[in-house]
C-alpha cells in the first residue's frame, strides 16, 4: 500500500518511533496523520512540527473507550481510517519478582490496546474492503528480552495477535504488518543496563526505523525487520530450539557477569 493520500492514525506518537513514523508518513504525502499519545502536549508538539497534515489527539490506549473515541473522532473528521498503527508500548525491568500490577499494565498497553484498536477499526475497514493494521512489536517478540519477562511475554503476544488478524482478515482486504526492531535510539534504551548496552551495538535511529516501516508498508510485508540480522537470529531459533536456548543462557550469564563487575 502506498501511504500517499491515506488517513493514518499512530498511537504512542508523542516521541520515539511513533513521532518518526508520523513525520515519515507526512513527508510521503499522506492526506492526514493523527498524532495520538497519552501525553497530549507531546502529541501537539509533534503535530505542530509536521504542519497542516497532522492532528493531535490524546488517547490512553490501555482504556478501550479512549481508543473507541480516537477512532470515532478520526472517522468523523476524515470519513475513514486507512492505516491504524498500534505503536504505543512500554517496558518494565524484572523477572519473577515483577509485581502483578506491572504485569497487568504491560498486558494492557502492549497487547489489549491492539485488541481495542482492531475491534474499533476492522468493521469499518471490512465495509470499505481495505485497510492496514500496523503493530510495533519488537525483536523480543521473535526472540526474547532477557532483562524483562513481562516485555518478552507481551511482545510475543503482540505478534500472535497480529498473526491472528492477518489470517482471519487478510482475505477481506485488510493487510497486517508487525514491526520487530532490535535496539532503537529512544528513551526506552537505558545505558546503565548491560543488556541495553548490548542492544546499543546494533541500535538505529528512529528515522531509520520509520523509513523501514514505510518501505515495509509499501511492500505489504507481514514482518517488518529494521534490523536484517533479526531474520538470521529467528532462523537459528526455529532451526534448533535447544541450541538457541543454550546460546541465550550463555548470553545472559555473560551480561549478568558484566553487570556484577560494574
């Protein structure tokens, strides 16, 4: 799909990859881009930078009524939504010790928000016979995130949701893409964390990530991989699961050793 003359909604667009996506879509000639974020002032600033193509809208994607209102307002203003980008995401460090509240918050933002968006936009897209859903997941969803059990699990679920949507609605003209980058230079990368310092070795800018997403939409790829090596790592995982687990065990041991020597 070409984004030219399309109406696009991006959640979590007040900063990071989401903001870069909005800018890239506008530069590629979209009719309108709705810059949505829980932080309304951040969304307004991104929209101001883009200009008349952009509209700012506050939305907490963890609340279904907020997502429904975002969709309704966009439909009322522009008559349709061609592309809905479920980009908002959060992370919390920790494993078994992470609180139930943190797990629930991760589940609501990283997974349920995708369900809320699909519920709200898919019926309209089906009526029109076309539409596009973009999920910003993570390479952690194909591989794993050693430092955060809840991030790893919810990003796996995010990809599973995208797969299900692609299978069930692809023949209705609805395309689905799932974006799975490694490290991207956003405030989610923590230089004090040895795991995140490892990700910095392959990190890319948000602008590079956004260009990769734009190219993936044009090609209508299900998996959009801003880091080509993720495909190689994923192939290793599926080729020999036990060997892959052992490899990540060694990596974790090394990273924990590095952390203890800091």
